[in-house]
C-alpha cells in the first residue's frame, strides 16, 4: 500500500527506484571504477525507462540499432555493451539530466546515493587488495598444520591478524590500527607476523573493538562481509 503522505511524483520515483534494486546490488561484484560506472549508468538507464519516456526512447532506439549490442546480447559482457551504446547515443546526456531532475524534484540525492555506494566499494577493494598477500600466507599456514587441521581458535587468530591489516588499508581506521600496533608491540606495523606475540592479540581487549567493528562495517559498505572476504581467493 502506498504511503498516503507521499505525492504522486514521489510514489512514481520510489517505485522506479525499487525496480532497480537488483541492478544496484551488482555494485558488490564490481572490481574497479569502470565496472562501477556501468552499474551507475545502468541505474540511470533503468530509471529513464520508467520515468522519462520522451528522453529514453531515442536512446533505446540507438541501443537497438547498435551492432555491438545486437552481436553481444548473449555474451557475458552484453550489459556493458548496452551501456556503451547508450552512452554513445546523442540523447544520453539529456536522458541522464532528465533522470537527475526527476530525482531532485522529489528530494532524492541520486548522485549522493551512488557516491556512497561507489566510495564504499572502492575503499573495500583497496583494503582487500592490500591485505590479500597476508591473508593467503595465513590461510596457507593454517592448511599446512598437522593433526586434523586448524582449530577454531587458530582460524580466529589468523583472521584477527588479517582484519588488522585490512584496517591499515582503510584511511579512517588506520589510526586505530596504529594504536593496536603499539599495543601488540609490533616493530613494523606493516608486517604483523614479525615478532608476533599471541598473548597480546586478545580480541577481548578494549582497543580491538574499533578494528573489529570498523572492518565489518567497511566490508558491508563494500557489498561484502568478513567471512565472505576471508574465503575469497
């Protein structure tokens, strides 16, 4: 049931935006800024379809007649090619502006919404990349243990070291990571395995909470989770 406090335009925009939620969720699979821009422009195209038919129709016509799209609709990159064709249309800029105008008219900061998603994803990609080598070293060490495999405690200890490394690569969390490095008596904060003292890496310590919660929040902003990222190759 529609909210009686919403205007007709607000209901129309809300419904159109909700229709794009599946597409927006694709930001969590993007590997770089270029792939993110494809999702962003896919959002504009989808919203344009529902909200701005006069501006959408010329763009759609150009997409349909584009050979690159016609030849690639069955390929994995078919959606990206569709967006490429849309961007090449002479009506693309007008369509995007029309969508932004619709959003602004109902008080929706569409560029701001996208910026939040994009920033979160890029920040997470950078953090995960920066901590990847250490993660694989830790995981390999766990896999090479004898006696039936690593214990739950061993895995938890390894993930804690990796999460610390993640925080080192997230600007807002780096100060907390450096404070932890002092607590853990790391001679080189960038190499937490050097001089590692297990008794100092206690997740119950009050200093760890900021890193623990911060890393989890960063993962969520990036469309992932700590457990998912730990298992990723």
